[in-house]
């Protein structure tokens, strides 16, 4: 019986804290994205337009590891039974990607242009009882200064 | 040393090529971080410990790749690629590779 109470309290705390955290994170992402929106970034291999003279070239990166909360994990295991969109994980990877790109941009605020943006996603909790609860996103690119 | 993930170093000319150089590292997380991560798995949110760990691991792998390129006499590495894989439970491997070149 106590096990059941424990599980329910885990789900409830997971839900409350998870929701608070997600809302805060989205607010912070929105604020910081507005701040860095003027930076030129492309996923093509060549810089946009002519860049002369180039003074510095740097490899820049930004990474983040984000975990999903307990409530969403339980809901997901139910979803796996019925099929369909898993919203909880969609927002998880969306937040992770946007955060990684923001960290990359914030690491080179003076760059003229950021070219060849590449994103890589991996799960680092794999193998641990087969529960994939967290996702790692790495964004890397070349920053060009003029 | 110049590092880029495009095929050239903008503003410079490639004069010699030395082939592929790479650096890798396998890192495990320690127990303290694992416990914290376990808690975060209930509440959700960023696992700062892991972010830090992977950042350190990546820096080390880049350093190893740079050392290899320096030994060959290169002064730049172009087309750098990152890859992460989990080899066993609780450890991840970072592998970084690129092409060592001389630029002028």
C-alpha cells in the first residue's frame, strides 16, 4: 500500500515541478532568443555574402542535457501502448535544441556570421533499465569574425 | 590552431593536407552526479552535472585531436565532426575527427 502512495506522490511532485520548470524554461528561451535574433546564422557551408577581410575563425559549440519529469515518463509508457504523439518528449527535445543553439550563440556574441550549424542528439541514459529519461543535444558551428 | 567545421578556413588558402586526425574519450559519471541525476529525473530539468561532464570530455577530445595534428605539422583542422555514443550504461564516448591541413 505504501508503495502505491509513494508512486502517486512521485507522479504528483513530478507533474507540479515539471510544469513549473518547463514554463520557466520556455520564458527564458523566448527572452534570450529575442536578444540574439540579430545574429546571422546559417546551416549552409558557405558564408552568406562576401566576408572580407576575415580576422578570426573559431569552432564554437553549445551543449545541454535535459531530463524529463516522472509524470511525463509514466504518461509516455501509457502512450507506448496506444500509440500517437508523445507531447511530453516533443517539448523536451524542442527545449534542448533551442537551449543548445542559444548557448552556442551566447559563446560568440561578437561573431559576424555563424556558418554550418550542425545539431546532434543522443540519449545518455540508455542502458540503465532501458529507461531513456534524458536527452543530450550538441550544437556546433564555425564562427567567422571580420 | 584554426578549427572549422566547413571545408576551408575562410580568408586563408590550404597548401598541404595530412589526412584525418581524431580524438576520443570515454567518460563515466561519478556516484554523486548520478544521485543528483536520479533526483532530476523525478522533477525534470537540466542535468548540469552531465552537461559539465560532457563539455569537459569534449574539450579533452579536441585537445587530443589538436596534439595529433600538431605532430603532423598542421596548423589547422577543417571539417571537424562530433559524435557521441553510449558504450555501456552510465558512460558515454565522445569522438571528434577532422582533416589536418596547413593554411596560409
